[in-house]
C-alpha cells in the first residue's frame, strides 16, 4: 500500500479512536469499543473516501459517512459471530465469548442505531438518497447471511448460488461504500451506478481471495488458523469446485472427510488441501478472482473522470488483489 493510502487509513483509524458511542451502562458500550478497536483492513470506509476522492471531494467531509459504514460492518460481524458460534475475531475473543450472547445482541443493536445516527449527518440534499441506498444494502447483507446459513443444511450448492450469496453478504456493502462517496461528491447517476458495480465485482473477488487464503495462506500472515473452512465443511468456492471435479479415489477421500465426525483437524486440512492441489483448485480460484477484479477495473474505465482521478482507487484495488492476508 502506498504512502497516500496509508495516511488515509491512519486518518480513518484516528477518527474511530476518538468517536464516542456512549458511556452508561458500561456493559452496553464497552463491547462496541472493543470490537471497533480490533482493527481490520478498514476497507469499507476507505472506499467511501476514495469514491468521493475520484471527484476531488474534501476528504474530511467524508470521514463521518465512512465511519457509519464501518460501524454497520462491525455490527454485522458481532451478530454473525453469535450465529456462527465463532470463538475468535481477528485473533481475539469474540464479544459473545468475552461477555455473553445477550450483551452481544444488545450492543450490536446499538451499533446499528449508531450507524444510522452517523450516516444521517450527510447534507440534507443527499439524506433521502443515502438512507434509501443504505436500507437496501443492509437488507441485502442480511439476505446473504441467511443464504449462508441455509447452505449449511444443503448437501450441494452450485457455483452460481455461492457467488450470489457472497455478492449479497460481502460485495454489496463494498458497492454501497464506494457509491456513497460518489453521491456525496455530486457525481452523475451513471457514475454512481458504475462505482457501485466496481465495488460489487471487487467484493466478490475479495471474498474469493479470502477463500483462497484460508486454505493456501501462511498462518503468520493470515492471522488465523489456516484451513478453518475445511475443518467446518464450509461450502466455499474451493469445495464446490472440488466436489464438481473429484472422481474415483479423490471423490471417496473427499466425501470421507466431509462426513467423518471425529478427526484430527490437521489431518483433515492436509488431506483436503492435497486434493485441492491435485485438482488445481487453487489455480481455478485464482482465475475466478482475477475475472472479477478485471470486471471491476472495466467498470472503473467507464467512469466519466480523467484517468488520473482514478489512480489512487486503482492502486487500492490492486493492493487488495495482491494481498497475503
């Protein structure tokens, strides 16, 4: 990541560290401060700032709407962790483990309210448009989470079904974040729609990269246990493609590890990863990821500003594609 992007991220983190969510009762607000301080890539607020920056919009005026996007994102993580019964988030105990589920639900509810409160600080001329976009996005994120939970009960999931799920659960929020900056910069509607598409295609590529890193990343760089998706039989792009291609002994071995209840996690990860390698699943996933990033760049090509205005956003997109964690 270049120096300009690093300074932007530093500014986002500084704003977040200073924002006050509330004080009393402490048990309600401390979990919010806790999850917001866990870090992360700050991808979504960065996209709001970069979306406005394409049109030369003053960065400082975009910080609060960007914060609203990040609060909403972390609200979804807090509630997703409860549904997934996840013990860790970014290497630290999840809120429902550190406190309890009731606290996590209630604190999450307040985060959603705060996201709206911050989002409503946009100029009145944009308020109705922003809230309409935000409401649609928030609903679609919930639809994606429900589909993800539905997949846990299904024996088979198609590639198209999976891609639509991650579009809703992950990508639409990236599209909203980027389009939000453009709306606040008074961009033409055609450009707003294009930037929403840039974010969505980028978001699908981003999630495919996450799927890939979960299996083939280095534990020290990824920051979590490698192979967690394999251990949980999570229906990722990699597993869906492996099931579509495996035959003979490979098929028997893969089905064994999907059905066995009592196993050594490291053995399962090693065995399934080996099948992925034999079937070139890593290369297939990389190829699919590249396809979506190319579509994202193609949409950005059509945005009606000089190419120099898009340079920082392009650099951020390329960093996302090349990342190792």
